[in-house]
């Protein structure tokens, strides 16, 4: 049941949509053009171009009239570590053919890059995995609120767990009576590989491998090899990564099948998958031992989140978050035109311009009741690093952060009849956004590929994971000019020809009218939150509600 305060907010937010926010495309264009210019060299953290982006945003925050957001400083340091590993092949040894005793020992070596990709997040010169017993743990999920535990009755300390990607019901419909317990085809956080490694660490496993499969993973093996080989940048955590599983990795489906051929279970991948998709599944020891050695080169660096605030008038200790990542890929392989700068105009100079534009709108309006925190975060492209660091070391307590909006790529192709809400239907913010869209004469369209887990792929997720309700809306596809075919064609063209490529350049001919309408929507939601004393929450049964509820006592209704 909704509290009266929240019910009032559901009326106030769409009403705010009727009040002109004064948002125009003027600074959207100017800021995007600046941040995406060659002078910023693609805004890679740790480069002069990255430093320039930080300085630019800081100076813009100050010019807008924000206050420095980190105890008088404009930035928060984000310590980073880069580990480059040189691993041996992953060797599996054991007994062949399901014999009770070991008559014929087998030895299977999985090659680095083709069969397996492995790494360690531990800051150690050498990480070894020695004769670690291998256990198939299905989807590797412990979800008490769903009565599901793939680790039930199992002690995996010192063992190597092998895990299927996505969640058990990814082949069922997204909604309706045939949808499975994990939101059907839509991916829940339990389906993400990051979750699988975290859960394996909680259970004390020595190593964890996720089995790659293109459809449920959402990308091919080529993405795994390009993303997970070479120098790996991550947060320099106080525990130096020792809380992580010692060896993490992906293996191909074919390699896992070879592994099963050598194992003593007599079960093939089909049978094991079927069992893993059934509630009450029990983990299966494979009768194999895994061994590998990883030699690591370790370097340290730092980057910065940029934070500016408008202090709250009535509830200054309560905050509302507005975020976008400033970093991009920097120099990258030259394209056919010889362009070797990945400028990241849409991704995500436009999102930072959105944060600046919303800051201007708030600065023009009455002082909000709550403090509004505007933040441009670093390291998104390397795994949501800046937002993760803030979420784990917040300047303003997450328990008193009412909610927020993250932007990653604004619509530069004109107005749409619809908007999409990523991970739609998870929290009260989605309801607010839906009502505001309606007040704008728009509607919420279903997310085009919910199985790809879009909600877990940008910075809002770092906050959501620790309980803060965060809205991530995307531009719709149903364009006023050209309808759904035009919107779909533009989206496909961006993915194929500009996304993470040197051609993601600023274009003065872009039509920002759709972005302005989206920003009006964000402004209405944020204004509603910032001027109220209501606490939106996650819906019952969603994966982030339990952690939010642990701090419920700190929020005064
Ligand atoms: Zn991005």
C-alpha cells in the first residue's frame, strides 16, 4: 500500500510536467559539442583529455551556481588498479567414464582465449588454482525471496564452480502465467555474470566460471575476449580484491561440453540445464579437478567523479541524485576515414550535457526542499567504476538518498510518441515516470530486448544494487516523424555504425526536441522527489527491495 505522502507525489509529479521547465536545446548542443570535440581526445580516464573533461564540468557546475558537492571540493577521488594477467591453460584432471574407482585418469587442457578467458581481481603477483574440485551449480543463484538456492546443502570452499549464464527462466515469456519466477525472459540481476561471481565469493569458492552462450549472454564470444583479456581496470578496493573469488572467468559452451565428456556424471549439457531450470535443483560434482596459474602485473592510478549540489531548504540531509558518466574510450583503432578518436558524443557527452541542463533548470527554479546532487562519474566504460565507488563511499548517505535519474545517451533524433523504461516496473519511480509521460501525451513502450538486462549496464545500477531507487528511461522508437520504422532504423544504425566507434561524433544537424521532452520528464520526476518528503521504494519481489528495507528506520516519513 502506498503512503499518503507518496500518493500526493504521484499527483505532484505529473502536475510539475505541466509547468514549463525552461529547458531548451541551447546548452545541450554547446556542452555536447565541447565535450565531444577532438580537444578532449575521447575523455579516457587517466589521460589529459579525461582531466580536461573533469575541469570543464567543474567549471560549468560553478557557473550554473551549484556548490562544490564533496565537503567543499568539486571532485571525489576514485582509486583504480590495473591488473594484466598471463595465465597458463586451465587444466582439468580426473577420472574417466564414470567408473567408481579411478582406472583411467583424464587430462583436458582448455586454451586461453579460444576455450576459456580467466583473470583475477586479487592484487597478488601470482594466483594459483591447484587441483580444485569442480562443481556444476546450475545458475549459481541464492534468492531467498524466491525460495531458490543453487548452493543448498553444498560446501564450495576451495572448489571451482561452473555456472550457466542468465537466469533459469530466460526462455519463458516476460509476463503472464507461463512466466518463470525470475521475470521470465527479462533478465534479473541474478542472471548477470557479475552477480554469479559475487555469489560464488560469498560461498567461499576458489574459482568461478560462467558458461558462455550467445543468446542468453546477449553477445558473442568475441565480446568476451575483447573485454576480458589485456589490462583489466577496476576499483582499488581497501581489501585489495581479496574478498573476490581467486580466479574468475568465462568458458565456451563447447569447452564445457568437452569438460562434461571428461567428467564422471554421465550427464550432458542438455540434461544438466534442464535440471538447473527446475526449482529444488541440487548441484552436481563433476569429479574433475581444476588447476591454473596466473602471473600478474599490477599498476595503480586514480580518476575523479565531479559533484555539485543545490542544498535543500527543508530537508538538506535528504538527497536526490542526477548522474551521467563523463568518461569514454579515448584513442581507438582508426576507422576507414583515419579517425582514431572515440569522441563519445552520444555516449555520453550528451548525458553529461543533460545533467548540466537539469542543473540549470533547478538553479532557475525555487530552492528544492531536499538537496539535489548532480554528479558526472568516471570509469563507466570499464565497469561502472566511478558510480560503484560513490555508492560504496557515498558523500551523502544512500539511506537518505530518495532516488535518482541516470542518463546514458540522449535522443538526438527528434520527438517520439513513446518512452521505454529500462527494467520497467521495478520501483515507484517507474510509476512516476509513466504518469509524467502520460501528462506529456506519451506512453511507455516495453523495453525492446529485456533479456539483455539493459538495467544492469549503466551507472544507475551501482546505486540500485545498494537499494536506491533509480530511473533509467530511454528514448522511445515511435517517432513523430516516420513512426516506428524510422526509430528502429535509427537505433540499428547507431548500434552498427557509431556505438563505441570513432564515428560517434557531434553533429550540428541533430534534432534535440526529443531529448528536451525526455529532460522535461526527468525534471518533473526529480522536482517531484526533491520538493516532497516521500520515499519511493522497490516493488515487492524485486531484487533490490530487501537491501533498501534494511535502512527503512533511518528514513522519517
Ligand atoms: Zn555510456
